[in-house]
C-alpha cells in the first residue's frame, strides 16, 4: 500500500507550481496597492478629520463631515451623476456594439482605417475637444442655426448649459473607450457560429443577439467598466457645457478642494464616489460567474 503524501508536502508542491504566477502578479499587485489602495484609505481617513481654518486638516477625529453629507442639495446631484453616467454607458454600448461588429467583419485594410478613425480623436487635446463642442452648441453656433432653419428647434431653446449637452459630450468623449474593447472581443469571435445559427433558421438579429453578444460578453463588461467609472467622476464636461443646473458630484469635489479648501468634505464626497464605483464593479465581476452557471444548466442560448 502506497503511503499518502503528507499535507505539508502537497502544499509545498502547490506553492512551487504557483510561484511563477505569484511572481508575475506581484508587480501589478504592488502598483495597485501603492497607487490605489493606500490613497483610497488616506482619502477615507481624511473624511473623518476636522477641516483647518486655513484650508488644512486639524488634529483629532470627527463625524461632522459625514453628517454634512445630508445636505438637501446632495441627493439631486448624486442622482444626476448616476443617471447621466448610466445613460452615457448605455448609449456608448448601444453604439459601440454594432460598430465593433462591423469593424471586426471588415477586410483587414479597411479595418485599419476604421480603427484609425476611432483613435483619431485622441490625437487632439481633451480640453480642446470640449471647447469645440461648446462653440458648436453655442446659441449662435452653426448647429443651433441649422436646427432653427429646419424648424426642428425653437429659437429660444438653448442647446448649451443643460443636462442634454452634458450627456451628448460625454457620449462623444467615452464612445471610443467602449468601441475598442468590444472590437477586441469581436475580432477573436468565430463568426462561423453566427453563420451556423443562420443555417439552423435564426434570423440575422437572432444570431446577433443569441450567439454574437454572449460570445463577446467579456468585451461588453470591460466597455461598461471603462465608460461608467470615468463618467461618474466627470467634472470638466459638466463645468464647461453643463452649467450650474447640470452639476455632478465631481464638480462638488473640485469646488470643495480648490475653492472652499475643505479637504475633509472633498474626501467624504470622494469616498461616496468610490462606493458608487465599487458597487457596480462587484456586480460586474460576479456577472461572468452567473453567466457560466447559466450556460452549464442549459439556459445560455
């Protein structure tokens, strides 16, 4: 009878086999710890410190800053931030998915030019692009004059300094970030599966919805993350094209930091923003597990 290998020996073998993975992961883990986890903990700690009279941080600890978040103006700002970010993400996904599909199905030479068209906006400064939209949406801008001339817009209607303007510019800004991960997933997709679905009687839309979309769900989830998280923290776009009526939580954080010089209050708002980011992030991280379990039970397609 062969003696069973001791538990300590098994653990040592397992540790040796996983050592290369640990060594590869350590630099990334160290980077995330030093530049994300530690600053996040510091920001959370500052939220419980009293504000200094001259813009600094005083000694001691207090709950006063957390209580001040009950300001009646904050719920509307938080709600505006969440719904603008969610609608921006949804619009980007709806536009980026067929775009990624079309680019992935295009011939190689045409695909390069299409990808270049997606990347070209990054060649221009972000601020310049936002100011260009501000000029375009101006009451005397060409877009307003054209819509009024076509009787599609009343002369007194303002395109600038509204939530609609913020939403439009945010979709324009974040759309390339959604197209690229979806295209990367679509490029690896085996399109013979959709052709097989068509041969089995599926319509083009059914093949797209029930075969293609589940096949690129990782790219879609990545696109949701890279759009929704930055959108929650946007403050330049609402500041330049939104005005006071389209203020987002990022604008309040900037105001508390640079104008009011109240760092504990800015940290408390930032902590709320971090929680708003972590909640959907955890949902999306566990979403693939649910998808896999559903596929195993035969309910996937």
